[in-house]
């Protein structure tokens, strides 16, 4: 048992810090730390800097331009990123479709898509969910019918995050209706500019345009865009989901949000004293900080077991549930910390370049919206109920 | 003991219910919310024509002489429709403060109009530093010739953007959290030196912050006795808490109906999701939270117009605490069980969820009222 970083790991952390001190644009960091909106351009600007450093594709093997970090190094990177206000990489290309292409794609697909992900030329989105296929993903109906060198795709995807910015979508489609539902699914890479695709925004409860519906009407997709084998897509899809889940615990993001909350509570006043000195409020903060400490260690234990040769399994489901509950609890407290100022919905103050007077605290405006927006954390990436079903089946044998 | 509404009360509730059903579809509400006014002038007029704006006022004022239970009947139905009209602000709070503290000529000037719905009142009782404590007042009112000059800032005045009269609290003496020295003034928002910054609220209404910069008012703006308003404010805020609790119950009723309906209708894995026991139990908890809330709303209504004492204080703090907790549980559970659909603007559930959270930030959240209750705990 050794809870400390090794000398090499500490040196790596210094290197990360030096890089972020020098290269992270202050305006982007300020937006991340103040929970402001980031533009597509912000993401692209930061991606270029990361790529230049060779640190964008942390999950990829070196031969494709990845960086061969150990799980502990990745963890150090995540922690420092949150502390500094590094924008979270849009995961759909680099962390989702790329590992699938690397593992199951053919050489031509690797040569074509991976460099374009690194350069930012392609923006990917994830076309898994459908109106009738949410938790029961395998019941998806979007149909792909082989016609010579093409598939003809018809159907609808939904909840497609940032689909409005994407030029590529990876989709689960049904290629066989004769077999068990999991066995008739294929994994297709689709150019969003193909005729027959239309994207309709879905506005979320906080007024944001973050998700979309994507419609496919007789869309011609070259057979060359099939990943792996026809009808084997479910295996690839599940492989991707474990990747997705591991990141969803969001320990680093919770640490950043907690530190933001403590600063906020030090500025807000109650009974003539800073709110953070109020016994009941400080106990609420203390409790979530303790939970977060425990979850962070659980996270590290799971990471360490991977390094020792294991694969993160159903344990990552447990971590996703805890991690999202903690993040939501922090958002709840931040909203409470501003009292009646949780009510005003000041969209103008949510933009970082707002230069008017703040109605109350400079960080207050996005807090309610964020509390509501982050209700999604326990719904997407497999709802928390589904994660618990996985744990009870896979670990407890129930 | 009898928990049934009497015939008149039932008729009153049915009248509001019919009106809301007829006029307040979800689509219309979204449209009302987006106007500058932020609610429906037409619906307000209909409330007034049916005498509903006059419910809590005395018969001399053309009112109905209604008490806590009558107000509860109206508010629950307005809650079911997520109605945006300033009933709480104008009728209960504005009308209540002027009615309790005002002199005859002030009542004549304002109350008849408020009761008939022709005038709209709003109240500025909290400030940026107040954190729900209505005695935490720093706005100063200084005697100046025949009148007063006011300086300060009032926070989150719901309905203040369109009010004809705004009742505000200010300090004529004492320090920021003293009970003594708080004084009420009734102001026209057009008075020189008043600036309003208007904004929409997260739950679809509109409000404003008010800056008072050397606002000169005459002596007849003074409402009630100088320096002695804390008791009046506490009493009227208590009536408003009871009314908010009743509104919350209406909001929760619909939130639960929508969720239950969804559990029966949404299918995953070949069965309605309501077949999953974990969701069944959560729905059962939502139902029992609603019943806890309903019980406290009834209790709150029963003391709303009663004598001010620690028992009333405890009941109201307890009610608001339960409403806050139940509201958040129902809001979060309902979104969760709706899955992605619960996260959207287009589907009505999220708007009920947002109102429930919004209610928790009006007149004190569950933490605030827990602390208040704890301070009033009886040793035995
Ligand atoms: C903001 C946001 C962004 C998203 N982004 C994407 C994206 O980019 N790409 C994509 O493909 N998808 C995306 N999703 C979709 C997301 O993965 C689904 O919302 C999720 O899988 C749940 O599906 P559903 O919404 O249909 O809810 P449902 O599956 O209908 O679930 C409704 C409720 O029933 C519960 N439930 C369902 N089955 C069971 C069971 N067996 N046992 C117990 N409880 C159960 C759920 O937990 C939930 O509480 C996003 C969703 C959101 C909200
Ligand atoms: C102090 C005491 C006094 C009692 N007095 C009497 C008495 O006077 N007369 C009498 O007849 N009996 C009496 N009982 C028995 C009591 O009714 C049973 O204990 C009870 O019905 C539960 O049955 P069980 O103990 O066999 O537990 P089980 O039925 O085996 O239940 C074990 C656990 O499984 C859960 N469970 C079971 N089925 C489900 C399901 N479908 N969904 C979800 N969870 C489920 C239960 O909630 C429990 O947590 C008494 C028990 C106690 C402890």
C-alpha cells in the first residue's frame, strides 16, 4: 500500500503544471472556471495547442499520435486540468469513436479518420439513442439496408449532443431484423453532409441548445464506412460505453466545482457573516467534500487495478453513480448559496465578455441553470438506475 | 375536526380550476411568459371579473372576506396551471401589508384598486445581503422636511417590473439586523430616483432589483407606524408562506400526475417502465411527499390569518421546510424518471420542476426554515 505518487509521477505533474501555466489561454480558463459557455472556436483553439504538445489523444497508442500515459498519469492530467480550468475535450471523436476505430476499424479507416480527429477537421457526434431506444439501447430501429456498395439508412437518432457542430456521426443501425436484437446491429460512420440528413435542435430546460434530433431519410452511406463486421456493432458499442462511463464519474470536475462553491460561500453573507462560517451550511459543504474524498480514492483504486492488469468493469458503474450524485449535490449547494438570487435568469451575465454590472455575485448567474442542466448527469451515459442494475447483476449476482 | 372544504370554498376552488383549465394551456403559458408583462393581462382581468382578486379582502372593499382556506383554494389551482399572474405579490403581500398597516386614505387609494385587480402591487422586503431574513434591512429612510429620503437596494422583487405600487421596507433607525427601526413605505415606481433592472426568472416569471437613489417621498408614503413594521412584515410574510405552500401543492399534484402517467406509458425492455420496482418505490415516495406537503399546507392555511405567536411561527416554518424538501424531491425524481424528455423545454414537466425549485427560493428555503424552526423548538 502506497498512497503517494512516485518521483516520476511527481515530475510528470510538474511538467503538466508548467505546460498549463504557459499555454492555457486565460480567457478560456476563466470561462471554464466561471461555468460560462464555450464556443466551438474556444474548443478548437485549445485542441490545437494540445495537439501541438502531443497531449490531445491520451487514450490512443503512440503510433496513431497518442500519448502512452499510464492510468495514473491520465489521472494526474485530469486533476490538474480541473484545477486550471482546462476545457473538457468534446469526447465523441477523440475518446469514443477513435478507440473503436483503433480496436475494430480497418487500416484505411484508421488512416482516414484518426488524423482528422487530431487536427480538428472532423467533429464527431454520437448517434446511439433513439426516441424508442434509451435505456433499452439494443431495441434501436434506425434501419440500414445494403444496396450494392452502399447502405440506405432510414430512421431517427435523438439527444445528439452538439450535433449542430458536427460533420460526422457514428451510429448504431439495424442491419438484421431476423435475429436477437443485440445481434442485428452495426456500427456505421456517417458524413452529416450526406443528402437526406436533417438536424433539429432540442432546447433543454435551462434554455440551452446542446442536444438535437437527427433524421435520416434514404441516406446513402458507403459500405466502406462500416466498422468491423456487419451485425457485430453491439460488441463495439459496449466497448465504447465502458470508455464513456469511466470518464463520467467526473471527480476532477467535482473538485473544481467544490472549490468554486467554497469561494462563493466565502463571499456570500448570512446574518452578517460569510456563509461558509454558518454552521449548517459549512456542514453541508463538509459532508460533500468528505464524500468526494472517498470517491476520489475509490477512483484511484480502480485506476490502480487497471494498471495492475485488470479491466475496469462494473466498478466503474458504481463510480459513475457516486460521482454524479456528488456533482449534483455541489450544484444544489451552489444554488442555495445565492439565496433569492437563484431566481433571476440573466442570460447576458452568463457570457464571459459581459461587461455590465453584476446583479449580485459575479458567478451567480449560471448557477440555477447549471443545477438544472446537470440533472442530465444521472440520466445519460446509462442512467443511474441502469448502472445499479449492472452492479447488482455483474458484481452481486442478483 | 373536518378536512373538507365547505360548499362555498369548493365552489371557489372549482371556479378557479375551470378558468385555469380553459385559459392556461401549457403552450399559452410559454407565450405569456415571453411577453414583456410576463403573464396574461387578459387572464388577470378574468380573475378580477370573477371576483377572485378580491378573495381575501373585506366586504367593504368589494371583497369576499376570505381567510387562509379560501386563499389556499385559489393558490392551489393557480399552481396546477403554473400561472404567472402576481396573485401572491399583489393580492396577498401588497394588499396584506397595506390592509394591515395603512391608514384610511391609503386603503382607499390602493386597496380598492388592488382588490379589483385594476392596480398591481409588488413588495420589496429583501435586500442583497438579507439571505431571506426580512429584518436584515439596510435601506435607509431619513426624515427630510415633511417627508423622507430613501437610499438603498431591494432584491428580487417579483412582479416589481409592472407594479403600480411597490411596498418596501427601510430603516428609520437601528442597525442592519435589528427588529426595531423598520418602516414600510408605499411608492409609485415612477418616483424620481427609483431604478429597476428587470429580468426573467428561472421559473418563467419576471422580477426586478430596485435601486433607490435619493428618493424623495412625502409623509403619506409612510405605511403604518415608523420603526414598527417588523411585526407587520412577519405576519404578512406568514400569510404569503401559507399561500406559497398551497401553490406548491398544486404544482406537485400535476408533477406527480405527469410522472405517473409517463411511468405507465413509456416502454423500455418491452414493458412500461412503471414495472421496474425501483421506479415504483420512487413514485410512491413522491406521492407520500406530496401528502406530507398537503398536510402542512392545510395546517399553514389554518394559522395564516390567526394570532401571531410561536405556534403560528412554528407551523409556518415547518410548512415551508416540508414544501421545500418535498418540492425538490418531486422535481428531481420526476426529471430522473422521465429520462431525456424530462430535460427538455418543450415538454411541460421541467417547467413544473423549475417552479418547485423557484418556490424554495421565495420567502426562505428549507434550510432557512429548518433553522427558524429549531430556534423555536420547545423544550418539551
Ligand atoms: C443532455 C443529454 C445528452 C445526451 N447526449 C447523447 C448523445 O450525444 N448521444 C446519444 O446517443 N445519447 C445521448 N443522450 C441520451 C441518453 O443516453 C439517454 O437519455 C439515456 O440512455 C436514457 O434514455 P431515455 O432518455 O430514453 O430514458 P428511458 O430509458 O426512457 O428511462 C426513463 C427512466 O426509466 C428508468 N429505467 C429504464 N429502464 C430501467 C430499468 N430496467 N430498471 C430501472 N429503471 C429503468 C431510467 O433510469 C429513467 O429513470 C443524452 C441525454 C441527455 C439528457
Ligand atoms: C417484531 C415482529 C413482530 C411480528 N408480529 C407478527 C404477528 O403478530 N403476526 C404475524 O402473522 N406476523 C408477524 N410478524 C411477521 C412479519 O409479518 C413478517 O416478518 C413480514 O411479513 C416479513 O416476512 P419475513 O420476515 O419472512 O421476510 P421476507 O418476506 O423474507 O422479506 C425479507 C426482505 O425482502 C423484502 N421483500 C420481500 N418481498 C419483496 C418484494 N416483493 N418486493 C420488494 N421487497 C421484498 C422485505 O421487504 C424484506 O426486507 C412479525 C415480525 C416481526 C419482526
